[in-house]
C-alpha cells in the first residue's frame, strides 16, 4: 500500500506538469480549499490547479500546441492522458489512469509539509469530484496490493491504514500520508484548529503573487531555519512564495521573499544591495554564448557559507577540507586564496559557455571586482607565483589590448586580458579575443534575440542571473546524451531558459522562465 502513496503523490507532480496542458473546459481557478485544511504550522505548501482560468488555459494550450505531436487540439486530451499513463506505468504503478483516476480527480492537488517527530511529514490533499468513484478505485487498488489493512475512526472520520500508508476522505477532499498521525492533524483543522489559510504571513505572501496562475508555492523559511539549525543564516528571511504563470511565449515562475535588513548580517546586506542592478558582464559575452551564469557578491556568499558551516557539528568536516585546500594552494602553488583570489569575486562573477573544443569548454570567465586595480594586482600576483613553480608566461597584442598566456605543463593553459575594469579569462587566446571583439562591436549576448526574449517573458532583469539557449545546448551535447526521438523533438521546440533574482523594496524576487518556439 506504500505504493498507493507513491502513486498519488507522483500523480500530483505528473498531472501538475502535464494535465495543465490539456484543453479542459473553460473553468476559472477556484478557491484554494486545501490551504484551509493544512495545519497552521505548515512550513511547505505547494498547490496546483488542474483546471486553471480561461486565460491561463488559452496561453498554456497555445504553448502545448507548438510541441511536436500536440498541434491537433482534438486529440490533445488523449495525448496528455497517454503521457500520464506511460509515466505511471514506467514508475511501476499498477494504475489505469484513464479508468481509475481521471474520472474522479477534481480541480486541485496540493502538498503540505511540516516538522514531525523525528522526521518531517508530507501530506497530499486532492480535490475529488466523484467521491464514490474515488473510494471504489482506491479500494480496488488496496485489494490488489494484498497488504494488511485496518480502519480507524478519528473525530468521526474514517482513516484507512495499509502497511505504512494511510488515507481518508474529508468531505470531497482526499488526504494521503505515510501514517495516520498527519491525517489526524488535518482532521483537527477541519474540527476547528488553526489552519495555514488563516495565517497573516501566508495571506500576505499569496496576495503578492500573480492572482491568475497555474500553481503556487509557500515556504516558511523561519520554521525551516529553526528545524535545521540554520535560523541565524536565514534571520533576514521569513517566508517565500512563488506562482507558475503561463504567458503567450513561455512559462514563468515568479516569487519573492521579504528581506529584513535589520536582522541581516552585514555581508548579506551588501549582497542584497548588489542585487538591485542588472549584470554588466553579459555585455562582454559573445552572441553565440549557449549558457551563462552571473553571481553578485560571490566572495561574501562563500565567506558566509564557511562561517555557517563552522557553527554546526556536521560542518567541521567541510571546514577541514577548506583549510586543506588553503594549505595546498599556499604550499603547492604559492597562492593565498583569501588575499589573492577572493578579492576577484567580491562584486560580479560570470561564466559563459559557447561550445566545446574537443573535450574542453570554449567560453570565458568574467570578473568585475569592486576595486578593479586591486583585482588586477591580485591576478598578477597569482601569475608571478605560478611562474615560480614552473609556469611559463607570454603575451600577445590584440589591437589595443595585451593578452597574457599562462601555461602550466600537463596541467592547464589559460589566457587573460583586462579592459575597463573587467578581467576576461579563457582557455585560449581565441576565447579572450571573442569577448573583447564582442564588446567592442556591441554584438553581444545581451542583444541577441533568444536572450532578449527570455527576459522579456521574465519581465525584469537584475541581480544573479542565468541563461540557457536550450536548442543550442541540445545540439552541443550531440551524441553525448541519448534521448528518445520524441523527447528530442519536444526539447528542440523549447527555446530558452532564463533566471533572474533582483533585490529591491526590502524583498528578494526571483523569476524563472522557459520559452517555447513556434513550429
């Protein structure tokens, strides 16, 4: 019967991703009923509407219709049903989705989790449109498992327990968990105990999200910090929320978390301040860049992570490893990591990938230190110390720029140049010149159509960011990753992935988008 929980929890994830694409009737998204049953101490809550609003269905239907094999609207329902059925079968679940699940599955599925004793608990809450059909289907599945079963009554609600799984019907909502105890907590809420829906912070978080959405997420960061002994590291954050929205050109996951600068460490506050500006490094990335990531304040993040690790017993092994790395760098390479490398990472760090040269990546590491002169001096010190241990150095001129080549025999070859306070590092001179030429001509990733379109869907761009041209990445992988033909066809229509995390107005936002190309 444990497989029943796996089946239905898996179904939540699978139908949340696939059933959303079906052309259902034009219903509006209903009230979040599951939040009214989740206990007030819920720390994690995810909700999916299987029948979203008309506008969301139109946008989503348009996106799904662009995928190979899904252009025929008349057969879209059938194709989505087949996808879900295949996924359940491949998971080893003896469930006939179309006959045993779809007829009774309602409009909403949700997951709620909170701290348990000793382990966290997770409960699925599923809207049921035909309780009798659902009871019959579950009873039949129960019988097929052959597991020993029992029934318990709690506050007038019948809880069915099979092996290490349990479920119950509360009106027309099906509640599933690994034991009866979490279900009893849900029943207590039904009987009048405090609910997640009644919490002011939950209401405020949800009110800040786009009202018309496919799915939503709420996380009580303060509760998670307390449960995991990371409350000091999360002191500036209380809750976070996100919503999945279907736009005309792609899917957008947008969220935000309030940031309390009065409780934040100075380094965290500094990082928060840096997140208010868009990256300048994409203006140095060539237009054929396939993937990139930019991080602000990486030095502060690394130092905070090391400090946090030192405050917990499990982190002592990590601290020991870091100290060993420092010692190896000092004695083996003559490099002081704290004095020579970390100053290069204190403002903006970017990595751009344009392709592969054999087995080696082709692209750039881009650094914009807070103090460009000090950063360049630190880099020169590293080169000098590498020369002491046998590295060879040379220079080449590229127009007005001097490119330094550093070669450590049988280890690595690197080239770098510095222009306008930006340090450009590549595996070859060609990588460095590609970046210099792109910036000089103005033909960069920042102006390329895929990049611009991704962040148009995101609606903003600032702070830490990431970008992947999915189609180009699939071509780049070539034969290194084997994919079924239909999966490769679908991925070929996925345009780009973009992520940005601006910080402003005392909150950290994040926006992740996935665009879909037309036929």
